[in-house]
């Protein structure tokens, strides 16, 4: 993010003075940093170390790099109101990643706790630099957060400042960083209750991803700013009189909807800017209210507001009685103001407002008081439990994390009267899994409000009281996945079915191996290659599953293994060894047949030769190399397997005895297709799938084997298996897909299960 340039020239006198002035500004705006001499010295030591470590380094904007950690520290201290240690970590957050200092140095110079936070920040930055999926990145981030929440808070401040200064980055990096922010940091800010930070990040993402729309909305808001302010004043005066007459201490202010919120309405509801009726909102914040009186005070103010203006009955939102899971508490109503304009009124106390705007940071400010653990604490505890589950994969985890972020909730009661929150659309089976996985596995139905018996796919209504009916004979069914909506239910079922499939794979593998040995052969790669071709299976697991579910016909099995084809010269992709085998005498050149996902190739010390069907040679399934990839061969005895050069299997095999790593290259080509899998993600829209298939099939004449897409809110994530000639062909396809409107990333998946 805003990466440093390598200009190591010394700073000017003016720049040195500006750096000290910015530090003085930080100390002035951070009372906690100067609450005692020890705190002041700690912050100064951190600043001096960061200034020394980053000395001479500049950002892409040209300013000294130290201004970035200073700005992050000011966000942490001022906008988040975190403590001294968080400020220290903000100043040091890039030191280990970008300079010669180590985590051990930080530990020795400061303490173990600060070093642990810096280590977490460094790991997050490293994770985000990799080409991992967004799901894996967000999992890594939250794994770090589970150790110390200050890690993620400082990281979010870092991302906010990077987004504020993103103009200095090239356009392609702006889009890349904006997408990552929208996919990772915006949902995280929302889930942790940082409403102000979330809104600003959303607006900044819109600025770079849809600049024309952003500029249009900005100009429209700016054009009627005075008129809007005049209307807000006119709207608020009667409310101010009412509140003052009832002796309330309060602050009242108007504000327009955020730019991103307006943009979402324009695009989702297909309305013009002038047709958005609730552009205006007024917030009433009550001060000096005792905790036990907050709820009643807000409802009394609601009564005063509705005495003045007529409310819309279907626009009341009570997040005081039942706060959102991210800790948000407020009372919302939409009323008809002067001249027939709808205005949203938000009513809350000072405590509620701090939690709404500063989320997790403000939430813990009150934990020392009489407030009990709220929904946010409960969610964080659940999060840690999910993170400890070794069976959950990254994509499932992301689904669990994002599923209910922006979804309305319903409130369901257990037979004992306990309240449970569920997303809208939840079924009886979702509720069963929410109580316990075993209850979900054996559920056969439910009893609603003690009387009506309903099926597992019955959609719950807010206020329902439900009892789950179970049977020991019930077993989970795959079609249940078609109607459950909660991540816990989906993941529990998927994990169960995945484990069952693994058991089938193991059983099928045993059946195949026994059958091979009964014919007097060993279960080697060239045997499996023939079986894959003979049974028309794309993967070994597909072959094992077929054997487990359908069994094998011994005569057919034998004919596939012992089948011979006439030798012939074939001009396909050729593979050539860069060195001869290390033996006392030079062997005859040998050629080997690969598995069915590619075509026969030649392995030779010097020249092209004839290919036969009974030789032992295969392309590795783990990394699936195609012509154009840098490759090596792993030789075990007479078996040779071709891997991509960077494949993890290559690295782990280098230290094994009786294994040779051979340098191999592609040397000849005739167009023949190889199976490749790519992943696409981006904004979902009508006609997107049609545009993608047009690029693949019509424009580039590429054959699609399988295609699978999932959508969440406005985002899509898809997998496509298709047949490619070589790396250049693949790169052309990926570049063309990247140009399709809505596509944000196109990546190659090496392993095809």
C-alpha cells in the first residue's frame, strides 16, 4: 500500500522540522500519550526508532515515509481513542516488515507484548502480499486478531490512511487495493462496529472503483448543500424546543447519507438521484444518562419526535431492546418532515454513539463498568471457536464470517424461552444446527409455538417459539444443503459429507489396489494412468469413488490394464532432459505416456523419439503443469513424474533418498488441450455469466468442461475448468476475462481435485 520508493537522499531541513511538528501534533492530540512521564517517554522512543528506521525513505507521493506511521498513530489515538501501547505499535507497525529490525529487536527495546502486536501486524502484511484467495487472507487476519484485538485495530487504521492517500498510486494498484479493502476491511469494520470507518472506506472504494459515479454524487450533494442545511435547521428547531422543555441534555445534528449508500440505492433500486427520498438523517444524542435509564430515555425522545412529525409505521428499527451482533445500539424512525420530505431520525445516548462510531475500541471502554458482555463479545467468542476448527477450509470460513453481515435478523425462542438471533430466511433445520450439530443431524421436523408441526425446510418468523423433533434413525440428506441458509448448518453438513466421501475414497482405493495385485501388477502410476483413461475418470478420487459406489468388473478391469496399442510416431508436446541419467553407461532413450488430461510426451537426453503405450510417465496432479510452465521431473526408480518447478512436492522430495530431481523443458508443440482450472471473482450483475462464456467459447474458441459460480450479496466467486493449449493461451484468456465489466480478479488454480 503506497509502497516506498528507493530514494535514499537525505531530508531537507524543512522536512525534518515538519516531521517533528507532526510528532508534536500527535502528542498534543493524544492526552493518553502524555498522561505521565513514562507514557511520554515510551511514545518518544517508538517515534525515534521509527524515524531512524525509515530515514531517507519516501512514499510514492514524495513525502518522507515517517508521515505514514505518524498518521496511523493519530487515527489510532484520535479517531479510535486507543491507548498508549496502540499508539506505539502504530508508529512501529512497518519497522520489522520494511527495515532490518526484527521482532526480537522490538522485544528487547520495548517489551514482549508490543513485539507480539508488531509480529501480528507483520504477518498480516505478508499474508496480503501473497496470491492467496481473499478467503484465506481474511482467515489469516482474524487468526491474528484472536490473539490481540489491537493488531487488527492498528491494521484497520493503517488501511484507512492508505486509502486516504491512494491517489499517488498507479490506476491498476488503486483498483487492486480498493477491491481488497471492499472485500476484507469493509465487512470487518462493519462486523466490529466501526460505522464511521466502514462508511469512509466504502466511499473511498467507490471513489477509485467507480470514479464517475462518485464524482457525480459528490457534485449533486455539494450543489444542494446550503439548501439541505437550511432544511435540516428548519426540521430540527421544533425538536430542539421539545427536548429543552423536557430538560434533556442532548446534541442534535443533521447529515446526508453516505456517498456509497446513495450509490447502492441508485444501482440496486434503479432510481435516479432525485428519486431517493431519504437523503437526509438527523441524529439525537442524549448525554448524562444513567445506564439503567438509557432505554426508557430513548423511547421518551421517540415519543417527542413522533408528537411533532408523523412517523412511517414500517420504518421503525429498535436496536436498543435487541442490539445488532456488532454491538450497535440505536432507535431509528423515519418521519414526514416539512414540504413532504422523509427524514430518518436516529436516537441514542453518548455511550451508544461512541460504540456505533468506534466499535470495538469504544466497546471495551465500558467493559470495566456495569455493562455485561454484549453481542459483540459473544460473536468474538464464536469466532475463536471457528478459528480453532482444523476441518474448516478458508472459503467456508469466509462464508461463515460474511453471511449475516448485512442481513436482517429475526428473533426466535427456544422451548425454555431463551432468545436466539437468526438471519431472515432461516429454517427449522438452521435453528437445530444453531443449538447443536448433533441435533441438526437427527432432526425430522419442528413444533412451532407448541402446536403446529412443520417440516425441516419451514422458514421461521420473528417471534416463533420452536421445539426440534428428532429421531435416532434420521441421517443427514444432501438435499438439505438446498434450503439451509446459515453458515453453521451448511458447514456442518459439508464437513459430514466430505468425511463420508473420504471414507468412500479410501474404500475405493483399497478395492482398486487389491484388484491390481490379483492380476500380478503393482499399483504404480502407469497402471493408474491406464485406469483413468479406461474408465474415463478425470482424477484418482473420481476413480476411487466409482469403485466404492459401483464396484468393478474383473474382466473389464483386466482388459483395461493389459490393453496394448500399436506403436506410432506422435508429434505432440515434447519434454527434454537437460542432463543425462547418472549411470555407468548411457541408457537408450525412453518415452513415456502421461495421464489422460494431457497427451503423450517424450523424455530424452538429446533427441525426439517414438512413444509407446507401456512406459511409466505422468504429469503431476498436484500442480497440473501445462506447456510453457517451468518444470522438473521427480524420478523414483523407473517412474518419472513432471511437476511445476515451484511445486511444494519438488521441495519436499529433494531430501528423500533414492529420488532424483531432473531438469526438463518443453521442446516441441502441436496444439493439443490441457485441463486447467481458473477462479474468477468480482461484482455480480445481470448478463455477467453470458459475457464470460462469450469470451471463453465464442471469442477464444475454448472448450469449457465445468463451470460453477456462487454469489453473496453483490459479489460473485466462480470456478471454471477448461482446456488450454499452453501458458500463453491461458494468459491471453485471463487478460480478456479481466476486461469483462464486473470482473475484479482472475487466477489460475494449480490443483484440480
